C-alpha cells in the first residue's frame, strides 16, 4: 500500500489528499490507542513527508467500536490534516466543508464537502451500510444556501466526499447490471 501511495503522490503531486475512510484497523484502538496512533502516522507519513494537506472522512469501520471522536482527534492533531467537525449537533462525525478561494484569496469559488456516511443501516431491506441522515441533508442544504449567497446567487460548484455511496447509487448500479 505504501508503494502505491508513494507512486501516486509522486506521479500526481496533489494539492490535497482525501482519506476516504477505513484507513486503519480500529480494533487496535480498542486494545492500544497509542499503537493505533502510530499506525495512523504510518498511513499518513507519505502525505505528511510531502507537506500535502489532507482531509479525513470516516468509513463505516471507524464507527464500529464507538471511538469516532477520538479517531478524528488523532488525525486532526497530525501535521497537515485539515479535518474538523463543523456540525457536531448532527448525525456523524467530521461533517464539514472547505472552500477553495479565488487567486486573490478573498472569494470562495468552489466547495469541498466532507460528509460522514455513518456505520450500519438499521433497515437492512434498504441497505446493509448506513447513509447520510436527514439532519445531515438539512445541514448541507442550509450551508449550500449560504454558499449560493457567497457566489452571487448561483449554486457554488462543489465536490462531495463520503465513504458509502447513497442508496440511490446502489439502486442505479443494480438496474445497470440487469
């Protein structure tokens, strides 16, 4: 994995890396939080050594043992990590947005959204994996309206990062396979 990561970072020289969840075995956190922290450092080291800022969203397995806050804190204290939790009152951890600004650094021109897709769905008829909850969607809609105001009344161009795709994507994939 480290060889692949180093090769990709050297080839593409990104301005930002996004870790899309399930990055480290969270069972280790339960046994030894310090060893887990060392594993996180080892995973992030290729990014850190290149001084590339990076962001984290949680995967379903970061939720398995109930230590999401601690895991987010471990990452967020590391050099170069820009992750945070802008909306602690809503479902999930580390739901946040980051603007990309105009060349003068004054005007937001693009928005990167980081949304926690949580862990296991309570309705297995819908999906095994959890999803973005209604309060998260309402937060996204409120923040999108604010972004629209910052963008002269027009929707701001954006990317959304989350670990588990929305159920509608699964439904489309199932239809496409038929």
